[in-house]
């Protein structure tokens, strides 16, 4: 088991955004985390990624208890993530964006040694850009990319840290139909060598990508199973799918 989250709860004052949720992710899987607005999925996701610390429960990643560990520890152990709003350095080239991420994984910062000396880092960054379909735009400023390209760049930044688990937060949000299709295909391609946890509102996307899906409702697990089982679950249909 690569990731095991057990009885995770997160309270903000008297409000429990997550109320004892479980999630298990096997290596090599694509797992979907879905639920209606206010279900607690973003809070649960952020606890797993290390950006929030649970109030209760336990999270174990690759055999290490990371329940109270900071986000930096999650990243060092191999959890990479994207955000709902792309987090890139817009005034830098896309190669620089990915190079910084790759360098953070392999080298400490140096005020003396020029970053171009890190040939392995530059090669890694270029390989990542090729993998996400941006290899021909390495000198383009991140600010000049289309919305879909910016999302792909952020996936590239996460990949440059060489994660074991890639957590994707609404990766197709705000995309056109063609951009969504391209992103789904990209996720399928990178999933051949990676474990992925995806939070997504687009049901066609998550049903087409995930092997297993966990549904949250009011901070609790409502259902879990294969896409077919989730689609046929009457409780899920009632509170979420509305079919």
C-alpha cells in the first residue's frame, strides 16, 4: 500500500470539514476523489499532500507516518501535487520553472555556482517538458502560455520533483473540450510510471481515468468502488450524480 489515510478528520473551530475519512492507494493506481461542493474533498486532499495537518487520524505514505509532517517532508518522500490555480513563476521561462523544481530535488541552492552548471538538472527539465508536450516552448514565458498549457506546465513542475504519488487538484478546471481531452491523454501517459490521486469535478474525466473512486459527502466517505459501481450506487446518485 503506497498511501493509507485512516480516520482522518480536520476541524476548523467547531466545523469538521473532514470527519473520519479513509483512503487507500495502491502503487500504480489512478484513484479519484469526488464529492459535491462542501464535501471536504479539498481539505482531505490537502491533508494528504501535507498542506494541512489533520486534527485526528493517521496518514502513512510508503511506510512512513506523515500525519504531522510538513509539506516539505511529503515532497521529499515523493508526494507531488498541483493546485486548482496554477502555481508558476509567470515572469520566468517554462524551462526555468521546471528547472527550479528539478534542482530542488537534487541540489541545494548556491549563490556561487551558476545554475547552468547543473547539466543533469537542465536535461531532466527538458525531458519533463517533452513529456508534457511543451518541449518546443522552453524559452516561452510562463505568463504567455494558454490556460491548458499552464496546467500542463504545473504538472511538469510536479513531475520534475520525481514523485511516487502525484496529487492532481482539479487538473481540467476551466479548460475547453480540446484542452480537457489533451490533459486526460497526458494523465494517461504519465500514469504508466506513476501513482495518481485526482480530485476532479468533471465526471466524464474522473470516470474515464480512475480505477477506483472514493466519494465524500459532508466530510465522510459515502461510497468507494470502481467507476461502474459508483455510477450505479443509489446513494451517490441521490446526493451527487443526480441520475
